[in-house]
C-alpha cells in the first residue's frame, strides 16, 4: 500500500516538474519573440521545447483527468504564434502602403520583410499540421488501436481496449482534428491575401472527421458554421450553429455566433420577401399565392403560372428566407412581421418541392462550395433539424427571450407559431413524398423518418398547444397527409416483423444531435461504407421504421389526444378523430345550417302543395311555372352544398373523399345540367 502511494506521489511530482518546465520555456519564448521577432532560430527552439512538454503530458496522462486543460494550453501556444504572425504581416503591409512615396530602398526592405513573414507563417502552419497528425498516431498507439480501425466504430471486440482510454483517445483526436482544420483554414486565408481562390475542402474534411470521431462535441460544428460564412451560406451556418448548441458538450460561443448570424441576416435585404403573398394560416392545406391589385380578379388563373415562374428562378432565395423566418423565434421581433416571412418562405418551399426529382436533389445539395465530394440532399435534413430544435429548445429560448426581448404573451404566441410552422412545413414535405411513391425510392422519405421518430417523444409538448386553433388545424393537416403516406407504406411493405437496427445515412449525419438521441440509442453505428455514403439505400427499412414510429404514436394516442388510430382488421391508419376535433365547430355550423335548410324546404313544399290544392282549375296551365320555381329553389340548394363541400375540402384534403353530397330532390323535378362553373368546383375538389 505504501509502495503504491509512493508511486502516485512520484508521478504527481514529475507532472508538476514537467508543467513548471513548460511554463518557464513558454515565458522565455514570448519574451524573446517580443524583443527579437518570430523568425529567429532560438525562438523556434523554445517553441519546440514547450510543444514537446505539452505532448508528453497528454500522451502520459493515462487517466485523462487533465487532458482538456493541457490540450487547450497546447493549442493556445500555436494560436498565439498564428496571431503574432498575422499582426506583423498586417503591420508591415500597412507600413509599406504608407511609405510608397518614400525611397525605393525602404519600400523594397518592407516588402522583403512581408515576404519573409508570410513564408515563415506558411512554414509554421505546415510544421504544426505535421505535429498534430503525429499526435493522432501516438494517441492511437497509446490506446492500442491500429490505424485501420476507425475511431468512430463501436466494433472493438477483437481489440483489448479499455473504455476509459478509448474515450480519452476519441476526445483528444477530435480536438487534434479540429486544430488541423483550423490550421488548414488559416493557410487558405493566407492564400486569399495573395488574391488566390480559397479551397475549403481540406479544413471542412478535418471538421467532419472530428464530428464523426467524437459526436458529442459542438466544436467541429461551430467551425463548419464559420466556414459557411466564408462562402456566404447563411442557412448552412444556421444549421451548424444549431448543431453546436443542441449537443451534449455545446460550444461556449455558439449562442453569440447564432445571434450575430441573425443580426447580419436582418440587416441584409432578402429577395422574395414580400407582404403581397397571401396565405391563410388557419387553412394549412391551401397554397400560397401572390396577390396584387391587378391580380385580385384572376387569382386562380395565375397560380399555375406562378408555380412555373418560381420553379425556374430564385430557388436559392428559400434558404436566406428560412433563416429570416427562424430568427423570429430567437431575437426581438414584431409578431405581425412573422406572417410575411412565414408566407414568403412557405411559397418558396412549395416551389422547390414542385421541382422534378433530379432538379430537387440538385437544389438540396449543401456542401458544393465547401467540399464538392460531399454530395447528397443535406439541405432537406438540415431544414427538418432546424424546425426540430426550435420546438425542442422552446423552454430555453423562452427563458432567454422573455427576460430580455419578449414578454410572456408574445413568447406564448411564438411557441404556438413554432408548432404551426413545423406541422405545415412537414405536411408539404410528406405531400411531395406521396408524389414519388411509385417505385422503391423516395428522395425525401428520410426526412419523414427523422421527424416522426422525434415527434414520438414530444407529443406531450404538442398537447400543451393543441387547443389553439391554428396549431390544431396544422396538426390535423399534417396527420391527415401522414396517414395517406402510412397507408401507402403499409399496403406496399406489409406488416413489420423485423426492424432493421442498422444506422442509415441520416442517422450518421445527425449523430450527437440531442433532440433525436432517444431514437439513436437502439441503432447500430458499427456498420460502415454504403450506409454512410448513400442516402438512397434502405427504402424498405426506412418504411418499416416510419410504420414502427407511427404505431408508437397510436399507443400514445390511447392516453392523450387521438393523434392517430389504427384498424388492425382493415390494416389502415387514420386520423379521423383528430380531423373531427379540428372540424367540430365547422361541423356544428353545418348541422345547424342543414337543419334550417330542411325546415325551409318543408315549408316551401307545403306552400306549393296548398296552393295547388286551392287552385285545381289552373294547375295544368301553371304547372310549368311552379316546376320552374321548385327547380330554381333546389338548384340554389345544390350549389350551396357544393360550395360548402369545397370549403370543407380546403380545410381538409381528405374531407371530400370521405363525404358524399346528398341532394334529396322530388321525383317529378327535372334537374337541369350543372353549369361549367359548378363542374369546375367539383373537379377542383377531386384534385
């Protein structure tokens, strides 16, 4: 026992001595840099001494207790060098500009000084990159991991790896990869100063690999958000800012970066943001349209033309519009301005979803300007993730904004709008999925899977706001189209007997995203290859997981609001009770109106009958007149019912298919042929 305690004391003393040596070397290093400059050989020797000291402390820290602090000190050593190089280059460049009017000798001397520091900076970045790559190799060796074994894999059965050492290795390597990404980024920025095009793929790949190795860290996502701002992609920056927040270990400055992003977006003009776009949020299945004074009399004839024009131009306007809409849930905003942003964004989303499958996939590519090799419909999964995080973080957002920007009533209104927006947007996505269900592929089915597996765990939150009319309407619309998708999948794929637990493309992309963590707990992330790279694979297994999630919603619905129900005999999902709840007020009004009409009809027929009995002598000559009056009366009644049916169909697409218009006409009435306008109304309801 005494021997063990003595050994521990020896280790502690050795660590303390090493730390003191490193601190002393670093102090001398900065004193020498400030007095002599960066390019001296003795400066480089002190730098290597301090760096080696930190390296030994990290590799030999078997318990990983001080890993985070030491690793931070190591990076700070490099960053201070980077900052010092940039300052001196900037200062020398400014001096050269000011002294251009001086002697050519002085200008040449300053120019040489700039070139020396630029070359020294590049050399330093290359040297530091090699050092961090070597650190990754040494960390793997210290944990007994071969180079072939992926750090992100869970299949370590053939290796004797201590779990604590593995976690230490993953954390350290993810930090080293982030540092490598930063070094590559600084190198490209140095190229930019030389008027050369920047290629961010090297930096981006290091950040992606860091996020894969250690999915619980928000650091790689914050750096990816920074890269997105370099290529002016606000939507991509928003997604990675959100990912750096909604994670087990959030990046400390992520919230401030998010606020800066929203400020920049609000201060910039956003194309296609228009107050002229009309949309009734209480009727979620309706489409947006642009109404101007000259168009008010011909709205229906212009809608098809609008969709064509939108689909052929300005598709990219959707993404900055989406950022503008989302900003309302985070920063001080006027509630009345939200509708304009929402309607404009929804209109653009409808235009994107109206594209053909090939064009749709191209429009949903996200990383073309960062890393062309990373292809896929990432924007779809990013859009759903942002909608999810708005609702998932409503309590935190409320806590921040209520005390600073929004009062409690406004925040409650925005919370309801968050649910309404999410249900409507996802309803549009599902409608597009229904258009692509002919074959064994569907380009957006993975977004539905992510959303419904998340939704299972938050239906209690939805219950809190479901009494609000707009939320209720939007939920009824969403579950109505969702049922159509479920019944198609159920009929095609059959009963789910075995659920594939292998993680899909979207699961790997969202690994570490805290709102969907409960769905990932049962998944196997040890598979590699096609499952990660190819989003088209796994149609049947995705369908099974969606059906499984729907059955869980059915189970939840037994104790709460009837979101969904399932008929085991007929093998059919339906949201009838949800739609009935949604339409209760309208149904009551229809019932009262129908009763009044019946009473009026009875009185009218009674009057005619009495008149005919009182005037038998003139019955024949006035029969045609009486019949014409009755025909007109029943024609008015029929048109009223058709218009009422259209109104209900606007509220619920499935209403028309479930409701039969019943007209009780006397046998002796000759019903004239329905006019073209009435036929047009009936045909519209069938769409």
